C-alpha cells in the first residue's frame, strides 16, 4: 500500500535557524508529492508540490525536492520565522488510485525568538 | 482562486442531536469532495469521498448511517453527524477537487469545523 512517514515532532527552533523536516514515502505507482501546512485552529493549506522526479517545489522560502532514488521529499527552509510555527503534513497522491491523498502524521514546528 | 469554505466553523451540540456541516467551493466546480476527521495532534483520517450526484464512498470503519454525506451540486457537499455523541467531537475538514483540467488532481481544503458534543 501507499504510506508517508514523517519525522516526529515537535521540532523547536530559534528564529532564523535552518529547518529540515524529513519525509519518505512508499507507493505502488508514481505519485505526486505535497507539503501542506496547518496553522492553529485552521484547515490545511497547500505549501508546495512536485509531480515528477527531480522536481523542486518551492513557496514562501520553503523548498522540497522529489527524490525518486531515495523516495524522499524533505522540506527545508533556510531561515525560519516565528510565523512559520504550524503543523506540516507531507502527502502523496496516485493518479488513478481514486485520487486519494495519503498523509503523514504531521510534524509540529515551533519557532521561538 | 480555488477557495473552499465550511460552515459553521465551530458548533456545540447536545448528545443525541444531529449536526450538519456545509462545504462549498466558492470559485470552482468540484466534482469530488472529501471529508476528513482530525483528532488532536494527529493526521487527517479520510472518512468518505463524495461525487456530485452519486452516493458517497465511505472508508472502512466509518459508519455511513451516522455520517450522512450529500453532494447535491458541483459547489456544495454536506456532512450530517446524526445522533451525535461526545466521541464524535473532533475537527472535521472537507476538501474539494476541481473538474477543470488545471485543478484536476489538487485538493483544496476548507478551514475546518470544530464539533463539540456535550
């Protein structure tokens, strides 16, 4: 089956620190990969996506590269801000597989001054 | 573009009553809508997939008679929690997938509805 594994949180960083949140996946086909962000009390927002190997998704200073050889899609940001504090979900979708999103368990990020 | 709204954002109801949650795609037509449930500090659990004009497909373990889903139009799906109990208290999130080619595989999420059953 399909699954997404994320590093457990919470991750606590100081402002301007470098962020990496690891994400690996298993899939029976060729998935598209996503990072979603959930701010406290809100729904999910799409942060970035990549649809094929070696694609790099980027948005708001966040980046993730689709690595087929390591089945990974790690999220990175060079300098985090307090406003980045949220829960981050890695997810995949297989076209033709009912188009259902499979989510990781989420990683909470706390950024402190 | 691609905005999804949910109403209400928060609801408190008494045990035994029913609650309806609406999910609307505001600026696109959604042939498919998804309903998720999220427990505190946990990931989203897909409850059901609804396609406009047809019956919803429920995930294993989800009681279809308890969680009634109606996708009456291309912009509206409703989830009714019938005879709610405290264990149904949760954060319910919907998402919508567009029928336009450019939106075909992306899901756009609503802001969620916090249900508390007392």
